[in-house]
C-alpha cells in the first residue's frame, strides 16, 4: 500500500477521532454513562458503538464519493432536499453550544491539572481554534494527525499504568461478572441500545471529516476507511472502559465528573500534567472540526455562486456578441 492510498483510507478516521474525543469522551465521563456503569456487561455497548461508528463512517464516505459532494449542505440537499435548512439551524446551534462547552471545560481542566487561571485557558482555546481554522485544511489535517498519535500514546501510557497496578481488579470484575453499580435492567437489548444511542449522539462529528473524503476512489476504499475510522474512534473507549473496571464499582471514580483525573491522582503527578495537555488538545480539535465543517459549507456555497455568476455573465456576453455579429453580417449582406 503506497503512501497516497494509506492517506486516503486513514485520514478520515484521524479527523473523526480527533473531533469525537473531546469533552466527556476524553475525561471518561461518557464511557461511564455509555458502558462502564454496566460493569462486566459494558463491552457489549462498546461493540455496538464500534459497529455503529464504522457503519456511519462507511455510509458517509461512500455517499460523498458517489455524489461528489464534500460539505454537509450539498450532501443533505441530495438526501433530504429542502429540509436541509432544518439541519443547518440545528447544526449552528450545536456548534455554538459545543464551542461554549469546550472553552469552559478546557479552562476548568487546565486550571485543575496545570494550574492555569480559568479564563487564561478559555482564551487560549479560542485563539488556537481560530488560528487553526484560519490556516485551513492542510494545517488542520497535519496537526490533528500529530494530536491523534500523541493522544493514543498518552492513553496507552495511562492504561498501562492502571493495568500493571490494578490488573487483578479488572480480572475480578469479570470473574464475578460484577454489574453492581448499575441497578436497573442491563439485558443485551439495553446494552446494544445504549451503544447505538451514543453513536446517534455523536453524528454531528461526521461533517467535520467530509473534506478528507475527496481522494477516496472506490467503494472498497470507502469500506476500509470506514472500518479504520471505527477502530480509531473506539480504541480509546475500550482502554478507558477497562481502566475504569479496575475501580469498579467505586463511586468516587465511577461517579466522578472527570473519572480519568480521579484515577491518575493516585499515580505520579506528571501523569496529571500530561492528562491536562492531552484533554486540552482534544477540546481544541473538537471545536476546530465543528467550526471547519461550517466554514467548508460556506466556502462551497461561495464558489458555487461565483461560478454561477461567472457563467451567467459569460452567457450574457456571448449572447450580446452573437447578436451583434449577426447584425453586422445582415447589414453587410444588405449592402
């Protein structure tokens, strides 16, 4: 597999994972709500999430490839016609909410982990997100690729530390098939539905990756790229899930606002600093991706309108010249 092919099938997953993992995902809170609270049964939700993310990635990549559209407005006009306006309104409201939440969360986390003033953290996030969107797609793709590598390295380190110190506790949860933290019914139907609900909850991340689909050349590449996307989007989920099981059903960890921070407090302080940097960067990536999706949609609209105006002007000039030439020929023939 050459470098160009590798880029085509891996870059969509990198961008999807980068935008997805901000906020509650990176802190571990969402992994608790959509899996770890079920204890030994939680892996079922994790598998449903993996298959759901993979399927949605495959479908979105192939739809964009088939219709040759790479912004959410153009895609939705193909899918639902005039109803795309409803999505536009909802997406803009969601984008405003996400940016506000990400900036606030970043300020709080950087304050708790690195000691930054809360407003300094908020300001830094806003400035960096604005700078990345100003620089454009190539810079976003490069930095989010680097960010994905760094994030996976950090989560592998965190997980290794937990597994090497508390691995026996994870084994014990599965040996006893402990599901004690979740009091309500946790049959397979509920577990699968919980996973699919999480996939639906995160559908808004897909438009941020549309610009990476332009080079996908076949349905086979769409399927491979979608599968890789699913893997990249759920590996951190499973690492966090198993790390949380090492403390299951301790309410101090499972019930914590930032479970990973609660886990890492018992280890070397340097891990807290790394966690603060990693989570801060994931929040930047999420906000950047959401804004870039809207910018891409506006740029496409601008190009379409400019080309249409150029075509209309060209046709008007052509019509005028044709009429003028015919008039000249007619006059010459008369004389």
